[in-house]
C-alpha cells in the first residue's frame, strides 16, 4: 500500500502541542511534577505507532528504529543503561522462519480429498530449523484438550502413541464450558484459562509426545479472539528462542484449524464433533483415531538465526541496590503482514503495545525526577512478545539482576484509551499479595480492584511477566484495558487487535490509563523505599519455586 506520511504529521502535531522538544525525544515537557501525564502517553504512542516504525517487528529496520528511540528516551531522562556490557540492550538470540511460496495442505476423509486453504481454513507453520516441510498421508488423531496434568488428576493421552501423527486439540481447558454439576467443573480454573489451555502449551505437549503436527481447533469464545486475528498476522515471520534440541521440542508443523473444517474431517470418519467434544470434557477421555482420515502438508520456508533486543535501564538504589523493582512492557508488534481490505499492511500496534511502552517511559520520568529510592528500579522494554514472550524468556534464563532478589515484576500490556473508571482490572487476581497493597492505594481514591472479566482468554499466561513468574518472581499485571469487559474493549478485540487498524488517533484520551499507571507508580515506590517482599498466594503454582530462594531475601 502507499506509505502514509502520518509520522511527520504526528511529530508536527506533538511539537505544536508543546509536548516535546523534538521528535527524537519525549523528555523535558514541563508535565506536572509527580504525575503521569495523559498527553505525554498519547504523544509517545503517536510516535511509536507511526508508519515510520513499520509495525515494530523484531529483526527488521522497524526494530532498529524502535529500540534506538526507546534507548534515547531513557538516556534523555537521566537513567542508567542496564543491559549487556553496560549498554542499553540485552541481546536475545532467536530463530526466524519466513514463509516461502505456497502451501499444499490436503486431507483424505470419507473417500475424498479435501484441500485446506492456508489462512482461510488452516494456519500452518513450522519452527523446525529446516527449509522445507513435508508430511505425507499421516493418520489424524483427536486428543481432546491435549492436557497432561498429574496434579489435577488429568491425562488426555492415556499412553496412546502419537508418533508421526497429526493431532487435533481443543483450545482452552476441559472445564471451560461444562455445567456446574459436571464432575469436571473447576478441575482447572472454570472459566479462567490456565496454562494448559494455551496453544503454546498444546504445541509443546504434542512435541513431547512425538507428533508430526498439531492443530488447535479454533472456536472464538474459547480462544478469546476471532479467526481473523490469527489469519491477518499469519504471514508475518515466525520467531522462536534458539533451542538446544528443536527436533524434540518442536513438531514439524503447527497451527490452528477452523472448527468447521475439523468437524468435516471427523464426519468423514463417521464421528460427530459435538459428541467428541463432550467426551473430551471427562477425565475418562481417550484419544480417538479418525479412521480413514489422513493429512498431507507441503510448504517451504527460509530459516536463519537472528538477534533481537530488550531495552533496559535502571535507577540504582541508595541502600539496597541488589533488590530490584521491575517495570516492563513489550515494544514489538507484527510489522508488515497481510494487508486488510483497505490495503494497509502495517500492523502499528498502537494499543498493543505502544501504550505499555509509553507507560514505562512515564514511570521512568517520575522516578528520575524524584529522590532516589532505597532499592533499585529497573525499566524494561521487552522484545518479541508477540512471537511467544521470547525476550522475557531469554531474560528469565539470563537475568541481568538476580531473580531471587527481584521484588516484583509490574507488567503493562495494552492500555485502552478512554476516561478513568472506578475499577481497575487485575490479570491474575488473587495470585499474589501484591494486589493487597495496590488495593489500599486504590481505596484511597474510592476505586476498587476487580478480576479479569474475560478469564477465558488466559491473559495471565500470555504476557511478559509469565516467564519470570515461572522462575518465582511475583507479578502484578494491572491496568490492562483489553479484557472484554466493556463495549470498547470488545470492539477492540473484534476489530483492531493484531490488525492494521490498531492505530493511534488524535482523538484519544489517555486519562484512564494515566490514573491507573499513577497507582502503579505509588505501588512500586512504596516497595522501592520499603523492605517488604510480595509473595505468591498459598498453594499458588509458583509459590514453591519462590520459597526455594527465600534465604536470598533479607
């Protein structure tokens, strides 16, 4: 599509508003001391979400512009570089996979050959380090929800051999849609998705069991987003961390399949989709081979090794510099991918997640302008979140400060524009006692905390705090706008999420986001000048790993 010259117009608008001294820097605006400035939030988003940044895809020129711009902001604010070798960046090695040519995907079922159209019927890609993927006439098996959870007395596999087979799995958890009197009810988290419900887990589990391919059956409510969200971004390059044994850790092909197409494969074997789905909601379920159904895939890709970058800054603590409060947000979006009906192929990622980066920069400004805290405060712009939290996973394995003495990880991902609300959404409500401190601060403003109104989306397991949570670091993920709770958030998920229409608008009001982020500043500052250690709730899945390092914390 023709390049839209909006970046220059936005810079001129920002300059005219007196918000910045230049388009390269957002510092020195005369914003109210000690307060998050909604106009600055919007101005930052207007720059990062402009076409000049080309959708901020990792390993592209858009990344180069993005990370340099963020580092410039940190430096202008007077922060200290905290990355590799005393620089602003932590280098993240990744593998990149780019589609090369058409895909031929067919299924034999009921005596006929069906062609599955890539993008329209099926999303198929690979994260194996090879340039051509071929699967010929592999048997197809339905594995229910694809969950192996001994601690919940659940095993969908029952020892069935999946080696060399194409596996179909349902999205979400086995108890997602069951009635309250069903024995499966609340076996997982009810309407709240656990990690077992995430497609990432299902891909991993299929690989552990030697499957040739795995496709998650898409249903909009259970997935939390429509098929178009997957389809529109499916042509973007795939990224993964560099794996020691990718053959063992990744299937040959993975992706999603439309529910109607999966049902058609099942009917060809004389089976009914609804009946199989109901059966899968019982702990007695066993994998079902679709007799007479096979699938073949043939597509090319180019594979290479690349690097991306986390951008890292800090303000060193005056008394306990080895104890760290971490604020973070991911800088990446999808770059250029499939154009929409208007011909727009730049996925600008304004809400997701230029807003989070804007919040991190505003928090950094407040801390930089205030007296130094007793503990260190770190500010992180994470890389490659959209590809699977890759920057955060690399950091969790290669931390720049000890995870054992990281006090809390405050995550900001997708702050919807709009007015302030009396309620603040907490993703992962009840998982740590950190929210109790936040609740007291909110109550002083006659505001309350509420759980995620869309728990079926599994947002707690989908953002950058999660890799560190797995290592024990308590997480706070609050002030998240896209929850499905309001008409605005539902419209965003339906019409803009992971699409070229996630653009900044000069009509945006960031008053609500500013008020929420202000609370996160007060929350973090209280911890940074105190000696408390937030903890996971008793019985939480991450409690034991945190307790194992208790001796490291004074």
